[in-house]
């Protein structure tokens, strides 16, 4: 059993003592071995020995994703390549990719962290686990893989794509767990139904979903469609990869942070000022045990809140809320701030709609026009006929528009389409299509 009772049920004062000791070590390590950190600390007028409490951390400068790109490829590594055993990186679709490195000890720690996360999600040694996260430079596939093996489960490294093969392997291997982006696993569900299969009759009992923000309504869809317990996992390559935090299967009420390895803060996205527990803002992480690539107050761009209360599952590690969205994904529609997950919550409240949508931004003269594109289910078309000839479709559009206005406080242009018209993805779903400059945002 990978549930680490000593760590995961530790009193907060004892956890904070561990965190301070490891923070001091990390700051010294980064200052000594990474010129970027030494220069940033010197500019801020702070030295490693000045960190005498966890509160002192707020004096340290932030790291941003642009810092990774500006120091591409290995400028932020704290050890030589003779000590690096693996490199991961982003796709680089918005410029140079972000590159991170791992020592042998980093990989071992990561495997243990993920194994603990899998146990938290309901996994057990001996489980067969279907891993539909992509393998390669993306941390999702290999990050989960090593944790699955460390837990003593059987890893099926199927990766993403080739959905019919995914279904065959689920039928033949009888896995108990599955991992992937929620949007892609819903693609698997759709394909099962087209093949005349009942997704609720598989061997699956729990699913671990992440790599994209998803709503509580999508959780309901996944659980009902597959007859599983669906939990949210969080991580990003800059900090480590998947496993930084995860929901417990008992409560599904916030994601337990691996606090012995990561120190979390919430700050105001505009001012950088630290915010109190329970208040929503930008999530910031500091690594406490990473050797190759220590991160100090890394601004993730993700919007969440922190909660230190003991969970009903018995774990005392602080929890973060599910990610509401990203700072740069926030849409301002006629002065109202809207996140795609808020749109998703409304759409998935209608059983007539498939769980796929996109927000399309068009330039309309000097103004921006926001359109929400969604699609009806095959069952709806089978019952009502073509959309343009259906009174039921007109009534559905009116109801969706009404609920959208109530939930968001603003009207949007709604496009309800035939089934299978929204593009599907083998990985992260593309939720925002910005046609103003012909760029696509993931």
C-alpha cells in the first residue's frame, strides 16, 4: 500500500517544519548552481540564509514560463548533463519549448509521488491500468507510467489515439483503472457506443483525468458513462509532471498536494501579492526536493484556491481546488470575465448535447464577437430529425441561451450543430479558437 500515513496524516506544524528545511536546501542549491536564480536573488536583495521561515519565501522573486524559454535549453539546470537521466519539454507551439530535466533521484521521487496519487484515487497493487496519456516529451504518459509500476500495478502504455485499438485493449485486458484527458476518454465512450458496446459494462472502476481544466458536470458525464469514480489529477512539467496533487476517491473534494515535495501559494494574478487560504487567485509552486531543475515560486497561470483543513479521508495535506481555468484563457465578454469551464458547466447540464464544444472568437469590425459552438447527440437527431427543421432544436437553443445568460451574466452567440461536427482531439481538447489572428489556443 502506497498511502504514506506518516506523511499524509502528519500534523501541519510537523509538515511545515519539513517544508522549511527542504525550502532552505532548495534555495541554497538553486542559488549556488543556477546563474538565473543567483542573479534574480541578488536583484531582489535576498540571500539563501535570509530564509528563516516559510513566510520569508514571499520575499523571493517569481519564476515565469518566459524565463524557461529565455534560458532554453539547459540554462536553468542545477546539475550537469552527466547527472541528467531524462529530459521532458513542451511542444513549443508558442515559441521555443520549455525544457526540464531530471536526475535519477528526481525520477525515483516522481514515481513515488505518482504511486501515492494513484492510491489516493483508488488504485491498488495488482491493478491493470490503461494509460491513455501521450508518451514522449509530454510528461503525462511516462509520469503516470513510472508511478503505476512503483505502486505494483500493471501499466498498459497505450498512449493516445487509435481509439478502436484503445477499446479492444480495454475489452481484452480488463483494466481496473484508466487515465487520460477527460475530453479524449469521452471520445472513447462515443466510439464504444457507435460500435454497439455499453461503456458501463467494462471492467473499469476508477479514472484519473487531467491535463486540461474540466468541470464538475463533466465528472458526472464520465462517471455515468463508464460507471466509474472519476478524480482530477494536477501537474505541469515545469514543476514535475502529473502527481503534484490529486483528488481522493473518498471525498472528491479538492486535490491533495504532495506537500513534502511541493510548496503551494495563491497570489493575485495582477499584483503578485500573496492571498489567504480560500481566496481564488493564481497558483504558484516551489519545488522542495528537485535536484536537476529546482523551481522557485513558479507562476503556473492556473486559477485555483488553497484549503488546509483535514479531509474526511483522513489526509491532512493541504488541498487545492480544481483548476477553474488559466489566466490567459479568461475571456472578457462585454466586460464580464468568463472561463471556458463555466461555459462547459452550462452546456453539460443539457442531456441533448454531446460533451464537446468550442469558443470561437471573431473580429466584428472594431469589436470581438464570441460564439459558443456545441453539438447535439445522435439520440437527439434520431428523435427530432434535422436541426433546421426541428421545433425541438429551436426550443433547445432558447433554453441553452437562457441558462447561459443566467450563469455567466452575459449573452453569447450560440451555434448548435449536428453530431460529430466539433473537432475531436487525441490529447488536450482545443476549447478556444481565436480567429482574430488565425491562432488556435489549447
